[in-house]
């Protein structure tokens, strides 16, 4: 019988399998398969998919597309979020896995593989960091906030300080636990669901606010569509950063 807790355990196993698969990897460079794909991505993807398939779940992975999309539970997966960071030894890269059922996001695990820090959430059950419940900072004023970007806006949006750290899944988790006050996707092509779904559920279950800057649904099961994800410690701050993000363009970036 599949329970919420058992689904979460599978996601933890996915992250552990990725970590084990990379421990002996000697070459973390580009794979030469497609633009931006690293050898670590391919190794990690294979390890993760073996665990997911053994559990009877389907998957949508950044590295290899859709696998058994007709199954009741689908894991939206980024085996190595922040591949460039990983290739250069920067300790801000993660495995992000979010399980979806017919009702939407069910469980999520995001693990900083450089440090071992584990974020997790179950729908309706709160969010944790290394097993301890987390909560956002409570910030409401962008002028006093530390805001993280995916991409760079090119225009001052009113923040106190900003960071561009290179792994959206971890950036979102940092909002969930109060290390950052907000996250804004300012990239030209937006984020794919494997970039943000795990962090999105962890934010929501921690009490942080999450949205799509142009009002589109963030829950995507297909390989391809992209969204402009925004997260903040409070609904008040979210409204401010959404308005700031929308001000940068006349419409949403391309969806695909």
C-alpha cells in the first residue's frame, strides 16, 4: 500500500542513490550530449530512475524526459540542480524530487548534495530541514529583504541585498527556512517544473508564499513547459516581488 510517508521515503532514497552514484565520479565536465548537460547529470539520472521505477512510479526528468507518465504517482526530477556549481566545486547544488498524484504535489525532497542538508515536505504535513520543522522569515518589506534571483533582472527592484546562487531548488528552500526572504525567476526562458516543484511544495508547507509571476499554473506534469516562479516569506512580500518581476517585461517569457 502506497502512503504519503512511503512516497516521501522513496524520494529520500532517490537522493541517496544520486549521492552514491557520484561519489566515485572522476570527470564532472560537460557530457557533449546536449548544451549544458554534464556527465554528473547523466550518472545521477540513471541512479535516480532506477529507484523511481522500482517503486512503481513514473518520472519526468530534466535529463531524460518522461518515463511511464501514465502511472498514478509521477516524480518530477532534477538529479543535479546546479550542475555548473557542482562541476566547479561550489557547495550549492542539489537533487530535487517532487512526487505528484492526481491531486497535485504530494511529497518533496530537496537535498544539498554538497553538505548533506535535507529539506522535505508532505502535503498538509509541514516542511522540515534535517527533520526539524522550518518556517520563513516573516519579511514583508522588500527594502529590508535579501532576494535571490535565477538570472538577473538588470534593473534595481527595491531589494536591500540580492544573491544569485545558481540552484533554484535550494534557493526556494532557503526562502522556506528563512535564510532568504524572497526568490524571483528573472531568466530569459523561465524555469522548468523540475527546477521549482520540490522547492515550491517545501515553501508552501513551511508557510511561505509561492506564485507564478504571470498567473499561470505552476503544477506541470509534462516535459517542456516553463514557468516564472516567485516565492516570498509572506503574501505581502510576494505581491511586491511579483509586481516588480512583471514590470521587467510586457508579457511572460516563452512557455516552452
